[in-house]
C-alpha cells in the first residue's frame, strides 16, 4: 500500500484541526450543554477581535461570542490613594452618563474606548492616576460631541461657580 504524500498528510491534518475548532467545548448559555458548533467567524473591522456565531448541539439555539486578546491594563490610582483594577465597563458607564439624548452611536463610543485603552497600554506603566483617564475621556468626548464633553467636564472638574462653566463653554466654541 502506498503511503500518503506529505502534502496530502498535511491537508488531512489541517482538516482535522478545523473540525476540532468547529466543535468546541463551550457551555450553551441557554441549556448548559457542552457541545457547540461555530457556524460563522468574522474578524472585527479594526482587527482587534473575532466574532463567532455558535449553535448548541442540544437545543440548537444560536448565540454570539467575542474573542479578544487578554492584556494587562495598569491599575488606577484614585485621588484618595486607593488602587483599583481597570474596568472597561466602568469607563463605558462614565462616558455613557454624558451621552443621553446625544447623536453618538455605540460604535463611536466603542472606538473612543479602544483609543483610550490603546493609550493606557502604550504608556507602559503599571499604575495610572485616575485624573489621566479623566483627561483621556474628556479628549475623546470633545471629538465626539461638544455637549457631552461639557456635561462630563462640568462633573469631572467639579465647577464651583457659573464662571468656570462659562469658561469651558467659551473654550468649546473656539
């Protein structure tokens, strides 16, 4: 019997790897079954994550998972000296408080958060003052929406009187 050529053996190996990836052990969020199948895979526009549509082998419901690199963000040093873990959700919530009824899409907010996170990582520091993050948020909001920027800045900078607020509005009008 002739043996398989190296190219054919490699192709069979690749097919086996692909099938193994398609049938992964991921718990279905609906029924808890461990056999799911990847039915669609897409790379995000910026190339930073992979979106997978999965289907449960038992209940046949579909759901989406996202795959992102696991990176270590610096700890945040609060004004009172406490050190806390960076949390993307908290950043999203803070930005969201400035955006009610503003014409800013979820995609624009996600992109702004990505830029803030890229900046945090590029600093190469283990700890970052919370004031630095506040300044990064203000810079992104100023690009996205002037009203949201003023809302955020008025709380972040703790204005004492109307003159401080007026100065900020004048700055934005320039």
